[in-house]
């Protein structure tokens, strides 16, 4: 048997508002309603396999991650494709964004890894893509690392999640209970975060008090966001809803997020872009997405702003809203 080689990549996801919808026991039916932004930068995984004793060796390029995530992906993949168990696997993982900062990196990493394994085995593209979303959603729910990131990534772009659950399921990988819609015009974004990792997602979504306040605030905003057609004309409405959610859920006042917003606001004023851009909290990290007030704006302020943010001690990266899937 010759060596197997496959590559997978998946952009990150910024949740702007959401509900915790985990009432059903089956992880496939759990998830969230809400809205957010899928971004170009995320995770790239290269998988190599050869006939031998089953196992997985994980190496990270440039930064550390959680190897247990990738073990979980492979374990579920073996249940779907038993042939994967007769292979000794190695993967190299490159993270473009930090973990535990609200950028959906566990979902992105799971999708990228599932794709890399299947492409190494020669699984057809559409089949491997759908199975990757299903497996990644299950991994996220089993580990309490996310709710709706995978369903959002399956839609792409500026997304709204209208039904909770995995985007695909079943032996034929038909559409799952989860449903999301997306649109994109490549809107530029600056992501900024504190150097230290934030709270784990489970600290919020597994806590009854936080679940109640988050879901109540998210459901309120989705009453209007879920209506009508979803397109660029809803951009201002999304920004307003995101800011209302952050305040009404109580998340803005937690983990010094108000201080973070103040630091970013000062940097924006220094760059004289107070009217051109808006800073939104990324849920559930200690991080911010700075986006243009006009989604179609071609104003080039992202580079100077990223430099100014780094002067304050924050880390920052320029990216864009990804394409729809």
C-alpha cells in the first residue's frame, strides 16, 4: 500500500449572537439559532497515512492546539468508514487564529481534519464534505466546544442560523435538522484579541444561568433577523442586533469585555475611522471583530487599524468574510 496524502482547510467563524438549543439528547439535533460571520482564515490540515497499527500523531505548526480534538474526529470517522482503522495516521495542523477566543477554531479544525483524512482515502468531494460537517458537529457537541459553528460554516459568508442541529445526517448524508443561510461580498474584517486565552465555551453554554440569559437575548434578536430575505441589505440590522445581544445577554459585562471594547474604540479613533467601522464582540472569546459600517465599502483602513491595535498590546489579523458554500 502506498502512502496516503490528503489536505483539508476550513475558515473560522465569528458568532455575533446565538441561543443555546440543546434540549434534545441527540447531538445531531442540538445547536443554536443566531447569526455571525465566516472568515477566510482558519485551519489547514495535511494528513498522511500508511498501512499499519491504527493511531494518530498530531503536530502543530507555529502554535499549540488541542490534539484530543483530532483524536475525536478520527474516532467518529472510523465509525462511518471502517477502512480508516487499518491505517497509521499523522497530521500537521496550521492554525491561523488562536483557540478559545471566539473564532470557531475547534469547528474549523474538525472540518479540516475530517476532510484531510477522507481526501487521503479518495472519498469523493461532496460526500467527504457533508460527512465532515456531520462529524465535526457531533465532535463539537460531545466536547461542549461549540453549538452552531459547523452549521454556520456549511452555509458560509455572513450567515443566519434558522434551525438548530447538524447541517447533514443519515446514511445518505441528506440535509440535517440544522439550517442556515449565507451571503457574501468579501467584506474586510479586522479580528483583535487579548494574547491570553479566554474562557472555555462550556463555561457558558453548560451553565444554567448563562444559558437562560444568552438564549433569551438571542431569541429576541432572531425574531426579526429570521424574517424576510437574507442579503446585504440586512447588514446594518445585523450590526445593531449584535450590539443589543452583547449587552442584553450580560456577556459584554463579563470577562472585561467592556474594557476590551474601550481599547479598540481608542485605536479606531486614532485611525480616524469612527464613522467608517464598527467593533463587535466575538462570542464567546475575549475578542472583537471590527467591520465596516457599509458591507460593500472599499475603504482601506484595516492595515493601519491592525497596527494601531497591536500598539495597545492586542493581537490582530486582517481577514475577510468568506464565500458562501
